[in-house]
C-alpha cells in the first residue's frame, strides 16, 4: 500500500471541503485515540488538530490545510479488490407517545435488565444467564413473536410508542430517530444497546423468496410497498432479521444524532464504517455514483453499524426527515474509499 497526494483522488477539485470542516473539528475532540494508535500517529494527530482549531476558516484555507497535512491511502479487501458497497442511512422523524394510547400501540424498548455483555476471545458478546449458563440473548422472533406475548424481559421496558410496526423496525435499522410527541415536544430515540444477533437484510429475504424481482427493489421504499400489500405477513418477515435494537430517550438538539465516536453526526459528511479497517475519527475520501450523479467527496468516519462489515464498506449519513430518508433508502452503489492520514509513516496495522 502506498500513499498518494490528495490531488490524485477522483473528483478532488469538485468538493467543497469547507462543508466537512465542522465534522473534522468534532473528530478532533476525540483524536488522537490514545492507546489505539502508534506513537508517531498520536503526535501527528495532535499537531494536525491543534492547527485545525486555530485556522482562519475559508474554503481556500481549508483546502490548503488538507493538502498540507494529509495524504491518502487506498482501502482494499483481503482479496485485493478496491471496490466495495456504499449504502445510506438517516434519522427518521416519527409521531410518538410516551404512553400507550391509540393510534400509538407499537412499543420501543429500553435495554432489558437481563441483557449482559461479556468479553470472550477479545470480542464483546451479548447474552443472558439461563440455568447458570451464559447463553445468547433472545432473537427478534422471541422478543416480538407473530403470535402470543413477548418474553418477560421486555415487560415494563417500553420507553415510547409508535403508530406502525414497520416504522419501528426501520427506526431500529437506522439506530436513532426524532419523535414528535402529541404535545409538540420533540425527543430523540438514541441507540442504547442491541441483542447481539447478526443483522439480516429483510430485503434480501424477500428477493430470495421470489417476492421481489431484483435486489434493486429491496430498498426501504420497495420493502414498505411490500408490507402495505401484505399486512398479515409483516411480523413474520421482520422476524427473519434476528437483530434487535434497544433505545433510550434523550433531548433532541439541533445537532445530529450521536454516532459511535460519541460526537454528533454531520449531514452528508459523516460515515458509518467498520472500525476494524477504517479508524474511527479519520477523514476519508469516498468515490461513488448515486442516482446518476458522481459522489466524490471528503467525509469523516464517525459511526458504525451492525450491517457495516468489511474493508470497503460504508453507510452515508443523509440527515434527518423524509427527504433524507428518500435518498438513504435508495442508496446502494459501488464504492472506492481512501483513508486520509497525517503525513507520517503508517505501520502495517493501519
């Protein structure tokens, strides 16, 4: 792997990097990640972030700053392939209630008391105790069965109520959402925990069953159209994804939701990545096509996701509301990715 100058990146001159500057400063609140970086990288990040905080901000100065301080490293898979997949996500804006009352009959849950986390072979594993043994936590099908009551773990853990089970499902997929209460107050349902089971795409399930003609139809919009046409089969379909997300209610601010880096996400400038391959907090250059348009731009790796696995894999944060959801739901594109790193020799581990 060899570094290249930023000017060699595809479409480098097309992007207004000033739009990414607030996201970089947010990353600098957490970088350098002491203990996770070699010493030279820590020193380099300290220098870069200190200079960033004092920069006189203009489009020209920001562009010059990145050119002076960073070089680009292409991300590729173990097979040497440099092309991966880009999808999109957003923050839904949904009507809700803090109490169960029609039409608000679909619960959002906080973390159950018996949900435990242990470290096994260096990995964080979620589960529960059963007959003195640590076993996997309940699947979605066990938590929200098609028929009968949910498991006792969820009783009393309702934190809010929505109108629609499909909206509740996609809120879990996105990991966060704004909730409009009947009195006009807005709260945020923020990610709190998950049950630890792997994410499985219900769109792919519909395609494999022959319910959708192509994977292109397996967008959020296509899935919602199927659920409207098949209301009695919805819960069974949702339960084919064993992953389940728990939430907490927090005040809604004007800033974006908090990502895995513990900073607010920036609309169209934050990415969810697999942190095993792309360091959280790092600037990245992404190159893709979306709805017939080139998307060559600077972004910041500030979030993660249960479905975001692999070297060249990213989820693009579109922002909040229906318009962002329309873009995010239709985004699935070939992706090339470069990590922008301070100009120091990067050890092979990075």
